[in-house]
């Protein structure tokens, strides 16, 4: 892969201690991992290194612990999940530095896999403190970062270590960087972006960046209401950030200057209450009742979205078009996702999706496997869409 050192460049690793930064920040309920997607993604790197005889030492954070070690944020119960996915035993060391870490490493044989306790049990991790990085580095000969989803953090285990040890991108990091390059870095045109979700306020930088890079931008979800209201459409009781009317107008001006078409809803599915199965009707977007809430885009809008998908060579998708968690307001998201999946399967479209609810929405539509790439990253995917350099990625560049 151009620009980054990967496992193809790593050379012989037999007998070497390889510190692999992974993302094990997975959803857990009653001590059980409820979605193992992130673990499945890191399996290839771990398996490859283990097979080549490396001592594979996993570094990860879990949650956002505030006051040092606690059972609540321990990675110990999570250690079982990668073991199941890998079909290999994963041992656990109750610290990521110091004696317990060193003892765990000393007991390893070539090919073994060991998980260190939560790096965020030390404040120094998030401060990217050189003395702490030094202590982490003491247990490794080589550093591999396979945690794109944590690469927006300049922490000791995501950034600092790459300065201290020979550093490589793992297979998932590599796949992610490849997909993102195809999505926005160097895409085949036309490029269409779909951005949805509740609020404009969390996506201003993202929208400002996208209008300069894509040929068409579909705006859906609650955030579309802010744009509709800014242009003078009455959105009734819909979620709407009226104070951001100026920002929305500015984004539309910049889009016009850059030659980016903005596609706003032409119709909406409105209801009087936000609950499953609530009575709803589809109305033209200029006919939203004063007591109505727009909870999804209507069929006419879906048609224009799928038309744009047909014209596109590349699609970048972040955020649902409607309140997809609640039926029947999932229809537009499901229809557009299925359409994009079919175009991708037909070899007509490169489709890259990620960030927050997007993976859940595509899973709900049953098409996550049919997209070219679905990122499990949240904040990192958004920062990438904002055009910001990610510290954990920058440091891996040749
Ligand atoms: C995530 O879950 O998005 C990553 O693991 C990063 O976690 P953080 O937002 O707590 O840094
Ligand atoms: Mg996050």
C-alpha cells in the first residue's frame, strides 16, 4: 500500500514481541460482548502475526475510565471474546506496564497472544506522556496499529509508540485506509455523499468539507429540517436547530460555489408522535402540518436518492435518512441502503459507509456485507470525513 508501512514490510517476526494496538471498545451487556464486529476485524492481523511466530501483545482501551483501575472498565472479561473469534487462547495481564505486564510477556511462547489491561487506567495514556510510552515500549520490539477507530486520538498507545518502535499498519487499518482513499481521497467520480442523523451542530465541519469534495450531497435525517427551515420551509414540530439557519445557508452557498448539488427532502413522512407504529402520512415538504413531525423522507425523495446513486461511481454514507430505529420510519434508509448494496454487487458502485448509527442502520437493512467497506469507526470516521489528519494514521506514513 502506497504511503504506509504494512505487515508486508514487517520482515521476520518470529520470536519478536509485537505490540498490537487494537480497538476492543465493544458494546458489553451483563459481561458479554453484544457486537463482536470490531473483534472480527482485528482477527486477521493477530492470526497472521501469531502464525509467523510473533509474541502478539494486544494493547487496547475500554470506555473512558476517570479514576484509574476499576472492575467496570477492566478488559479481563473481554479477553474471552477475541479468543472465541480467533480460535486461539488469549491470555490476560492485569496491567499494561510494570511487573504484571512484564511477567505476562516473559511467560509467552512464540505465537502466543496476550491482552494487556486497559491502557486508560493511566492518565498518562491520554496525555501521550513520553515516560509512559517508554514503559509501554519496554514490552515490545515492533508496534502495529490496527485500530483505525481510535486513530483520531493522539494517545501513547495510538500515536506515541509509533515514534518509539518500528511501526506498521495492521490489516484492518490497511483495509480502512484503502477504502477511505477510494471513498474520498482519490475517488472515481461522480461522488455522492449521503449524510443523515439528528443534528447539524455535530456535523458542520463535515458538511463544509464534503461540499468541496463531492458532486452531490444528500441531506437527510433530522438535520435536513434545519436546512429546510433555513430556506423558508415550515417544518412544523420537527426536530430543528433554528439557531443554525445561518450555518445551513452558508453550507448551501459553499456547495453552489463548488458545483456540489444539495439534495434536500422533497417529501416527508410525518407523525404527531415519535413512537413505533404511530399514525403517519407522507406529505409534500411544503405541506407539513403545524403539529406534525418529519420522521423520515418520503418515496419521492427516495426516488431522487436512488437516481443519484445510479449516477454515482462512488458513494460515501454517514447517518440514516430517517428515525430508522422505529418502524415505519426506517423505510427510506432501508430502501436507499438496499439500492446502494445492489449497485455495489453489480460492480457499478464503490460504497463506503461508517460513523455512529450508520453500521446499525445498514445492519437493520441487512446489507452491511454488500457495501464495499463499512467502517466500525465512530469519531475517527467523522474526523476523516471532516478532512482532518488523524494522529494515529499520520504517524504511520512512510
Ligand atoms: C470508539 O469507540 O469510537 C473508539 O474506540 C474511540 O473511543 P473514545 O471515543 O472513547 O476515544
Ligand atoms: Mg467515540
